[in-house]
C-alpha cells in the first residue's frame, strides 16, 4: 500500500486540454489541475497566461513541435512524464484543444497506464468547436448539416485515404493541420466527387489575437491559402454551413487568378 512517504504514491499525471488558444476558454477543472502541478509539460502553442495558473515554483517544460522539427519524439515525452511521476511529482501534461482530438493524448495515457501509474484526463474545448463558434459557423444545423467529421490533413498517403461520404450535401468536414497540403486536399475532395463551388472556410489563429476567418470555394482553396499567406495554426471547414459564418469572402477574381499564375 502506498504511503505519503512513497513518492510514487503521491505522483500522478493529469492530462489537460487547454482549449483552442484563448486563456479564457480554459475549464475550471483545467485551472484546478494547473494549481496542483509540480511539473507542467506543455505544447508550444500554449498561451503564457495559461501557464501562469501553475504555482510559481512548478517546473515548466516545453515539448514544442513544429512541422519540420520535433524537439522530442513522442516516446521521449512519454518517458519524461513517467520519470517525473515516479519521482513523486504531480505532472500536468498540457495540450492545446482537447487532448483526445489529434493530440496524441491516447498514446500518452496508454504509456502511463502501462507503468501502473495513476492518470486522469481533463477535457478541453477542441480547436474545431472553439474556432468555428467564434466565427459564427455552426458545424451542424437542422437546415444545412446533420453530420460532422474531423480529419487530419497532414499525413502520409493522403491521396490513398478514403474520405468518401465525409463531406457534401448535409455534411460538414473539418480538416486539422491542412494548410501545407491544402491544394492536394482540394484536388482529392473534387476527385471524390465534391462540387468545385462547395463553400470552404479557413480559420487562422482562431480565438487568438490577429485571427482571420476567410471564405472561398473548394476549387480556390489552394489559391487562397497561398494568396492570403495562411499559416498554422488553422483549420479548414468544408460544407454549406460555411455560408452561415461571418468569414470574409476571399474568392479570387479571374484577373487575380491570372496575376497569381503570371
């Protein structure tokens, strides 16, 4: 039986979703978890104001990742978390959005549970839900869409994946990590039968200062991403519900398209 003198008896992992970016979208449970932390292992897009909820003495460890470079492989992050728990620390693993939506939260929970150590999960507002709501873009709507799907646009073998039925009449598709592969995504969806004039929205830095909400059609997605110099973090929403959003239209005119090709 564990005792207070046993470090492992005290240590645990709390996997916390930090929401889409705005510190005001943290849940009360997330703030409570941060206040307990001895160690905070956090992703790169976490606002400093979120980290301020942890005690001043808590160790803050960034495991920030970029598209081209990972500071630590996932296995090393898992080992880092486990090592601190075994030393008796309460470790808050802080992730953007919700940790179980393209956040590798499931992998980290598996790694901790495999060692027999305690772990709990505090859900967060996912990027798709938070950013779409800010843009007044309902992902479902009685008159427009009765289904919504989430996919990762940054993955190997994109053209071979089966996305049939995920978008189209009465359906909404939300694409995470799709900025770099936007042109390929548009081509894939049109080859799968979606109409070139299907509305598309791109929400860049949703809920954060300087956010942009832009709207075009599927055939122009790649062109718009390039013209507007969209950068991550951003989500792409495909479907008729996009017409209900407050996004600004950015469909290129024929003259703009000609200049882009020149």
